C-alpha cells in the first residue's frame, strides 16, 4: 500500500493525503499488534541442566535458571508469562505440547515466590 503511494507520486497522479495518512496509520496499528508476538512469543523450549533454550520467531535465547524471575500461568489465559532479568516471554500453552511437563520440570528449579 505505501508503494502504491510512491508509484502514484512518481507518475504525478492524484494523491488524497487524508486517505494515505489513514492507510499509513492503519498499517502501523496492525504492525503494533503483530510485532510483539514476533519478539516475545515462544515457538519452542528446550530444557537442559544449566537452563532453557527459548526459540522465538527471530532468534534463540539461552536463559539460565538463575535469570528467571517468575513463571505465571493463570488458568483464565492461554498465555503463560516467563519473566527473566532481561525481559519476558509469552508461552502459548496450546502451542507447547508438553507444557504441563515443562512446568513440572521448571518448578523445582525456581524459588518458591517465582511461581504463580
């Protein structure tokens, strides 16, 4: 859509600035909804003795157990939130097939106040 604006400008065609600004704001709004999942949603978790390897859409991250601040898994949400010292990750419990097993393995490694 923005490229059609550029092409019309190059060809000196009529450009409705109000419509183009609305379209640009619409695209920014859609991206604002989609981009957080690209950065924070977990595609897979590999559990090891020294920590977790969290695979996101962009890049894998290794997190030591000492760096995990909390793991919150409310029953009313599909998401579980894994907070670390550097940020947080959204774990979709429907996408992670063995989430209960992961939760059971991770619980003893964390301080008691870290689980909710």
